[in-house]
């Protein structure tokens, strides 16, 4: 992954701590995102706000990775296990707050 960067180590550690198969799925999709960028598109990549995108990893356990595109880089802002239809506001707020590290 050349263009994908993690804003915080805790997000990387969270993904590493997932079940092995799920972690492999997440890192695999991040690799694809690294190659395709915004061309990955729906349903795997969905725009949530003007600057935040949701990378969707589906399965028995659904993981969401919130990221942004800044310059030629892709920054992972936050990741969490999705338990409901909507993104919990506190999860989105965390990602939006972490955008300030880039500005």
C-alpha cells in the first residue's frame, strides 16, 4: 500500500486485532483502494460527507473504514464494526475530527 496512510496507530491496531480472515479482507480491500482510488466506487466505496468516504467490508461481521482523499494520498481516519443500518454519529464525528490533522 503506497498511497494508503493511517492517521492514527489505534485504527491500524484495531484492524489487526480483528479475526484473521476479517483482517485479511479489510487489508485486501485497502490494497484495492490503493490501486483504484475513487474509481473503486459503490457499493464498496461510498461518499458520506464532502470529504469522508466509507469503505464497506461485508460479511457476518461488517466493518466500516472511514477515509479521505487528500492530494495523492488516501488517509484512513477511523474504523469500526457496524452494528446498525446507519453510521453511529460518534463514529462519524471521530473521523471528521481526525480530518483536522490534514488541514
